C-alpha cells in the first residue's frame, strides 16, 4: 500500500480524477483537496491553451490552427507542404476510426441511433508544427478533456532517467551491446477503451460530415497511454520478459553469453522508444519488428535520448564508455532564446561580462530591486527555467547551482532576474560542449 499523502504529492491530478470517477470525492480525506486540485489543473490547462493560440509563427513560418487554414496557407505560398503533412498523418491514423453510415451526427445527438447509446461525442483536430529542418508536421488528436474519466486506470508510466543511465553503465561493465528502436504510431496499435465518436472534418476526406466511431487508442484520449502500455507489456511478457520491481518500465530476461556466462538482458521502454541491453540485442529488435511497425523500419545503436546525443567515448586508458552530451539541445535552446529576444528587438549579449562562469561571482538576486515582470514575461521566465533544468538533466551540471538559485524566484521574478537567465544562456552559447 502507498500512503495517501504520498500519492497526493506524486500524482495529484490522477488521484483527484480517480476520486471523482469513483464517487469518493465527498469523503473527508478528499473533499477539501479534490476541488482545489482540479481547479488548479483547469487554470494550468487554460493558460497552456492561450499560449498555443498566441503562437502564430515558428522559425519564421506561420503555423496554422486548422486544416482549412493550412490549405489556405499553401495556396498563398504556392506550395503543398501543409497538405502533404496532413495526408501523411491521415494515411496513418485512419485505422483509428470507422464510419457509421446509418445515422447523421444530428440523429445521434438526438438519441435516434439506438446502437450508439452510451457513446460520447468529442471533437478531433489537427495540431501543426514546424521541425528544426523546416519540415511541416501534422498530428491528428482527440479532445479527450471533454470526455468523462474512464472507470479503468488511465495512468501510464515511463522509464526513469536514472534507470537509463544505469543501463548504460551495466552495458559498459559487462561488455554488452545496446540497440534501440522507435515504434511508429504506437498508440494506434492498441484498442480504444472508451465509447466515443466524432463528426469528421475536412481532413477525413470523403467521410467529411459523417459519424466516425473511434476504435483505436487515438492520441489525446485519457485512456490511450495506459491502453498502449498494457498492450506492449503483454507482448513483452509473451517474449519472456518480466518487469522489475523497482522500475516497472525496465524488463529483464535470463540470457547466456557465447562464453556460457549467465546474465540478465535488459529492455527499457519510454512510451514508444525501446532500448535493449544484451550480447545479441538484434534478436529482440527483430522480434518486436515482427509484431509492430518500427519507425523507418530500422533499429541500431542509440544515437539520442530525450534530446541528448548518445555515443561511445574513448577513455584515457583505452576503454570505451557510453556518454551523453547536451550540445545539440543547448544550441536549440539558445536559438529559442534568441528568437524570444528578437521579438523584443534585442540580441543575446553578455553585457559587461568580466567573469567566466554563468553568473558574476558576487551576484545576489535577493537584493534585486528592479520592477516586477508582467504576466507574459513571468511565463517566459518560467519557460527558460524549465529549459535550463532539462539541460542539467542531460548533463550540464555546470549550471546547476545558478539555475537552482534563480528557480527560487519563479513565482514573482523581476527584470533583473530575467536578465540573469539571459547571462546563463549566453554562457551556454559560448560553452555548448559538455559530456556526462
């Protein structure tokens, strides 16, 4: 059993939704807390939505909000980049729904379709993005926030970062190989746990305006993550893998090296990314590829992990070890900050820099008396703190102290505090290469 107070700290949203779904929200242990937690969730979601609608350009390219706008932009620009991204996405996602030809959406809403009793109507839409290489990307998602919380468990965990690092260490110490793969459109392999339908839009082609029943775990649904995780875990168990007690997303299986030595093979799962530590990891990769479609139909030694570059590194004594470096992530982060400053008509500069570290040695943020930031700049400050924290996770421990110091002022930062963050990013721009 896990103490309720611990669950409230680690998984507050899931616990509050569980209490509501199981009608225990009025119990003394939940009554005061559930409403507060859900109100806070709604405020965060509303702020995220408003930020999404305010984002109009990325890398200088206008990002559409609807399929109609995307096609209109193609016509204006004289190309078909957005149209191709839509067709590519819909060709993959069409397995997730099927048309209900017998009734119109209006008839279903009016209760004139007995076979649709118990089904909830939701909306689906395309989310558009621009990759770093300027490739246009579209993702078809369901507005799962409008559905009732399913009775089944919706929580889906992922492998911890510490487990990944330990796996690299175990591989190096035991002379084992590592391979990784990405399962394409992973969620769409799992069945949908909810009874829902939507009215098809222009992106659905010939089915526009029809009733579409969702049959697969479409991105955006509350139960999709858990449905995919349960399905993939069952596939691994059939292949002889067992999940470990410490980390449920690390699996192990008894193996024997060519020398006759017994050991445990390891398999780590992060949603749709898999990594295998074994003397023959290719065997497992082929087995997974026979069940699921691998992205680009390939697997091999890991090249990246959560935005960090992963590679083998030669130690001074001639031995090889796995390493992680965050230079690619840091360069992208610096470009993001430069873009934000460009919106203000500024550049990323060092100011009167006479020190080598991220911040001047004598800097005391608690003595800052510059004006407080407005709401938009506070959001920027918090965004930059999040970027720096992730850089630390990827190995940039040289900015740990400074980031921790500035994190204390996330609730009510001042202009001087924001300028200090710019100094840290300038330090990253001049020192992008660090290895862990």
